[in-house]
C-alpha cells in the first residue's frame, strides 16, 4: 500500500531497491521476448538460384527486346519489377547474352550480361556490359548494379 509522507509517495511494505530491481527484470524480460519473437518481422527470402535468376533475367530482357513494357512484367507470374534506365529512355535492345557466372549475396544474385542496344537517334549499335541484380521477394526485382 502506498502512503504519502512529506518526502513524497513511497511503498510502506517494500524497500525502494526491490521496485528498481523489478522494473529492470520486467524490462529485460520484455526485451528478451521481443528478440525471441523477432519483433514480428518475417525473415528475408533466400536468394534465387542461379537458374531461376537467369530465367527471370531472360524474361526481363526478352520483354524489353520485344518492345514490351514494365507493366507486362508486373502482370506475369511471378511478377517482376524491373528497372533499366536504357529501356526507360527508349533504347532498343537488339540482342543480349547472359554469362554463366554470378554471385550470391543476401537475398540477391548478380548476373553479368552483354547487351547490344540502339539508342534513340544513334547511327550504330552499342555493346554494353551490365551486371544485373536479381533479388528474391514478391515481386521479384531486377536492377542494374
């Protein structure tokens, strides 16, 4: 029971130290529960396999080559969200080659490519070497490195 004195509120039946200890224990238990539960966040998805990443990148590049749009990629299953500044600028993809090698990091896989493109108002085709990052998730994401 709390009683009032000239010094202020205090607990008459318990020493002040036990209140501090109980607050610390409660805080530690709350922190431990949050850590064990993970604060409600799901773990990140695993990285795509090299074959899956190459297939997704092939779909991305084939859509660009066929004069498709980013909306076409978002409507497929699984959906792909791709960002390619050359495509956005109106550059035409003439041909491409996906190299075998790649690296896994986090939930992503990097893929080396060689692109043959024709930029708007250009007289000749250009060869580009680009590394794309294919990231697992919903939607699958493909961006330039």
